[in-house]
C-alpha cells in the first residue's frame, strides 16, 4: 500500500490541497520499501483524488481537508486521516505502529469568531485571564527579558520560555523564522514541545492557533514593548 502525507519542510502541512509537496511512502508487511517527495501538481477540484489514486495511494494524511475533498477521496476508496501534526518521519512511524488517529481539522476553511486562532486582548491581569500555572512562551526579538516583543508569532526570532513568578527563563532561537511556508505551524509545534501553558505574542494565524489549541496552549495577545513589560502586566 501507499500513503501520501501533505508536507511542508519536513512537517505535516495543515492544508492538504495547498501544501508545497506530498511525501509518498510505500509500505509492505509493515515496512517502508519506497519513499519519494513530489511537488504539489495543483489544487483544481477533483484533480488530486484522481492523481493520487492513479499512483496507488490508499491513505491520505494531513493536518486538514475540506469535507468535499474527503468525499472525493472516499469515492476513490482512499482513506483520509486528518488533524495530524508533527514531523513527517514521526507521523509515518506512528502509522506503521497503528497509533495514528484522526483529530480536529487544522485547516482554516472559513474562520469564524470564537474558533481556534483567536486570542485574548491585551488588557487584564494574569488572574483575570486565567494564566495557567507553570511556564509560558513569549515571542521575542532577542534572547533576554529586555528584548522587544516580536508581534509576529510564526516568524519571531526567539521564544522565551519563562516562569512568570520567578522570571527564570530559557531562550530558544526559532529555526522556522525564515521558513518559506508553514512558519506559524512549525513554530507552534516548537512551542508545544516545551510544555508551556500559554503563549504571549502579538498575532497568531488561524492554522498556528489550531495547533496551539490542540496542545491545550492559551494565546494571550499583548501590545507591550518588551518581554519584561509584558510579564509585569500579566502579573498585575
């Protein structure tokens, strides 16, 4: 059998139809016997189900996909597994172990107020906004507490993982800041791996917001100038 994974720089892409490429993996007797990455040939309605079916693909893995596309794949007897995120290699291994399950659609098919990707405004104290216990991540232009807040979450130069009570922190350089595609999603996955309970930033896109929400991470918007200022406001 063959599986196709929506791919964006080594990670599962949030949108199957608009991803830069697909990783096609051939599996026999629970082992990988072939693998190739192909460029996305186009996103015309009905084209991808036919294109992948002709190449023997039986399973699609993606972050998200519209219901119409899922129906078209079903008509071709192709299973769809959506709500998936993480490095493609890890996801394929989960599939081989039969541990991969569908989750919440991570694709933005017409975002509405109140859906993932929205965040709290800059006013209010930590208590009034229910700041979780433990560490938080702050998007920053530099590696210390006096650095400016970077308002662009996905392309922030650094994330500071901070204990807001003690101000103890570690600085993470963001390897996805210059990514051509999917910077928000990959940055969200990086932050989720740190086990934080909240993110303090300027703006989070809907796809990155869905990744953070699925990890139980709250997004708190701020208009503070520096990381230290933002933390002071949160502590009230």
